[in-house]
């Protein structure tokens, strides 16, 4: 069984998104999120999630539980569920508690994300980065729901390695490769750590000089320092592409 819900944000993310849809595995409580520019993308994101999770676990989704919102009830979505034998369960109008697993989880996710943004005084348009980092941490944190295990361990059978975790929003000094610097150039660039990379073994950082996003494994962290100056995003390169899920990496 998969629990799902859509959350709306007032502020656009760096990639121009104002929504995210969450998918929660009932048995393990592992969470995936996909960021969206429009609510109409829910069906496509469900297809992306279904293809990924069924391939990874070699099992089929049996049931989708959501609220009764139209985003889950397009003709295309409904026909697809019927065709693939996926049972649909949904809450009654004005009875959000009937979709309680997803509703409670999303509220918890957003509270943690805003706390992380406020702690490091980061602008609200980094909310998608904070959400993605929150999911990453939640999936590797023990919970009583799965008897003290982490959702990731319950899902994969392997204990997660947490030695690489760092404080979200802290100052990060990213090493400049020798191929990109002369003898007089600085050895590192001052950045802000904003999330973990899922496709590469590295950290995703916002470069304060170039105003762009970059990935590096060679980073020195100063986790106690806050960044107080206003930040501006350059809308090109990596900073302009798509958004992020907890297991499928895009740009947020």
C-alpha cells in the first residue's frame, strides 16, 4: 500500500516549483517526494515513482490511498489504476484524518524543513532543498512505527551509513581542482551546503561567488556559522533544471 498527498507552498523553489507530492510505503514508512510546478503533474510523478520502486523491489503496488482531490481522479489516472489492478482508497470530503499517514507525515516534513531554513537564516526559495534533505534524514532515522528500525533499513535490509551527514545550510568550502586554478587562485570556494547528491558521491552546494549549484566530494564544513547576507539565484545552468525527489534526483 502506498499513501500519497500533495502539499502546496506559497514561495516558488529555485526550479520554479510550488508543489510536491509524497509517496509513503505503508510497510516500511519510507518516503519519496517529487516536486512539481503544477498539480496536474501528479499522475506523471506517480508513473515515475511506480516504475522506480517496482523495479527496485521486484513487487507491484497493490493499493494507492489518497484524499479525494481531483489531481488523483483524472480519467487517465483512474483508467491506469484499473488497467494495472491497483486498488484505490480515498478519504471522504473534509475528512483528512482518513488519509492520516500522508497528512501527518507532510506536516512533520514541512515543520522540520522550515526549522532548518530558519536556523541558518536561508531564504524561503530554498524550501525544496530543505524538504529533500528532511526526507533523506527521515528515511535514515529510527522510528517506532517500524519497531526502532530506520525506514531505509526496513525497505532495503541494510543499515544506512550516516557518517557523511552534515548540518543543512552551513558554510561549506569546496575544493577547487588543480585543473581549474592557477597558483594565485584560492584553493577553495565559499558555498552553502543545501543537500546530498543522490546520483553522485558528493554534496550539493550553492556557490556564493558564482550564484550557482555544484556537486563536490571534497568539502570542508563550518557547521556553526550562519549566512546572513541576501542570496540571489542565477537562473541558468544547473540552477534552472527541474526539481528533486528523495530517490530520483532532479534539480529543485
